[in-house]
């Protein structure tokens, strides 16, 4: 697996990643970034469409696990409980340590895991370093100017992969 920051797959939004697609690719575990992937920054609970999506992915037989760089345990825990999934916070992505910890906890091999997120330099690199398939989704909302600048710098890598 190349360590260049290219996602293997790209989707317009998280809910476009279906259980059928994941099963077809041999995926047993979908690790999720929280902020701007599952929900916009500051949202306190998942939306109804995200709750239905998570249920459909689990019904297909794919496990979910939140891997967040957030330090706000209350918020991450609330999302995880609402979605009925385990979580890790303070992941320090792009470090591969926490995605590997999640895979060990669920006894899933890297070739059967993916990590979905909205950022190249954290989520995609973390997935690559952990040996799992990276999936890039379009960020939900760009409200922070510094984050918007990061997305501009990631643009060439985003354009080079398509679903």
C-alpha cells in the first residue's frame, strides 16, 4: 500500500457509503472520523439520517467505530452512544496507533477495515499508516477559515481519486 496521501475511494458524503459497497469490498469494520464527517463541528447529536445510515451499515454486517481527534469526551461519547458504537478520542491522527487499537479490540485485520474521514492530512494518512483503506468524504461544513485553507491545500489529492 502506497503512503502517498491519496484516498482509495471518495464519496460526496458519509451516507453514500453503503453496506453493500463495504461488503463487496470485504470490509468488516468502518472506522469513522467524527467532526465534519459524521456531523458538523459543534453538533451535539447525530441527525436522523445518520442514525438510519449507521443502522443500515450494521445490518449489512459491518462494524462501526468512531476514531476522533477531539478531546471533548462528553460529545464523542454522546455520538457513540446514540449510534451504538465504540469510540476512541484524542486519536492524534495521522498517527496509526488508535485505528490499530480499534482493529485489535474487534479482532479485525487491516485488509478488512476502512477509515472514512474528511481530511487528507489526518484521516487518509492515518488510514494509510495503519494499513487500512482510506475513504475520503466531502466535508459537511466549512466554517473555520484555517480549516478551509487546509482543504484548499488538499485539493490536488482530492481530485486524483474518484469513486
